[in-house]
């Protein structure tokens, strides 16, 4: 078995290969072309594993090597740095270190998403960026009206009117593009079994269900509900030292899932009295943001078990039946897939 570490950059990459005993077999720097990568791996026949650090440009390399029969792993950037920090750091040293970590089964791996979900997930993330730009442009218009203390755009000075006109045009464009993305994803995602299970959960609408299904990818990769809730950034980090425990904020995990569950929590509190009562009971003892996070955490637990067991939502929250049930209409299909 050969083990290769790949230090990938935008224009070139370095590959270092070792055998099962850790002896160097070959290393090379080459351009990021599929033909050059194929020629390197073709020159080393036999079973082969490779690892590439998670960067913005790893998609094509993973797909190309997987098609050639290479067992490709994705290295977790943060934890690789914690393990392999070295005084001398070059591309060749990085590639050789990755190869040795892979050979020793010490490679902290990141999750490689199912290839059929890559494009849809990235498109949904692009939609979120459009939403952010839309909100930002709207706030700028509102700020200009407040700055000149007027209620109509026509009352603004001529040059400011031109600026607000341009912002209004951007708002129209952003809205059209957001709707276009939604219409493109709907026929692919609405009929899927996981989405149809998710849209029955309180606070989970069409877009939140899309986000959950695509960002989770495969619920089986989380052994327990605690692992899933932690990945969703819904519990604080902890530092234990000298017999003391300190909770802290952490950016480890998936920020898109945190955003989705935070939005679902607000909607669930708005429409379901039992969830709203739970929030108020928590808010009497804890800060409001913490109380909202506890609602989001419980929704995440519900999502975990619904997807894990592949069963419909049982219409309960914290063991109590909900007095309200979602109506069986689109996007909830009359005959959801099994």
C-alpha cells in the first residue's frame, strides 16, 4: 500500500509518496492539471491512498483521483496544524507530513460530502450570500432616508437619489436571483424522503429543510445526538484546567446549521404555544440568547432522531404533545417517499 500526501495550491501542487514502512518513494511538484496528476499516480501502480488538505480548490482533485481508483481522504485543516506544526515548513515538508500521518492512521479527517450534493449545497450557500447582500442594500436605503429625515426617495437630493435608485435596482436583481435558485432546487429536493420528514418539524420551512438536508449530508456520520448538536454549534465549548471549567464560544462546527436552527427556533416559538412556553421558562433563569439556543438545541435533537430513525415527526416537544399540527399541503407532499 502506498500513501501520498498532497499539498494543493491554485496553480501547482506537491505530492509526496511513502510506502507502508514510511520510506520515501517519490515526490514531485507539478501544475494543477489532470494529465500531470494522472501521470504521477500511473507511475506508481498498486493500491494507493491519498490525502489532501481541505482548501477551496480540492473538489476537482478528489473527483479526479476517485475516478482513477485512488482512496482519497480529506484532511481537517485545523487539527492537521495542531499535530504537524514544524519549524521548517515548505510545500514538500507539508506533503511528506501528510503522507506519514495518513500511513500511521493519525490523519484527522474532514467529512467528504456526497458528490451528488456538492453543487446543490454550494448553490444554497450562494443564495444565503445573496440574501445578506439584499438585506445590506435595504439597510443602506433606510439609513439614507433617516440621514436626510425624509420618508420618500423623491425627497432626497439628486445625487443621493441616484445612489438609492442603483440600490433599488440591486434589490430587484437579488430578489430575482434568490427566487431563481429556489426554483432550481425545489424539484430536486422537495420530493426527497429526508426533506419531507423535516418540513413537518416546528419552525422548519422549505429553505431550512433544504439547508439541513444538504449540510448534514448523512446523519449516520454522527454517532450520538450530542455529537450532532455540537457540530451545529448549539453548545458552548469548554476549557477544564486546575479543577475549573470555563465555557467559551467556539467556531468549530457548521455555521450554516447553526443559522438554520436559530431561524427555526424563532419560528417555532412564534407559532407553537408549548415551545414558546418552554422558551419563557428558560428566559426567566437564563439570558434570552441562551434560552433561544436551548430551543434550537431541542429542535436539533428532534431532527437528529427523525433522520436517524427515518420516522415521521411525532408532534411532541420535550415529551409534551404539541397543540398545533402543520397542514398537509405543499411543500409537504400528500404521499411522501418512504
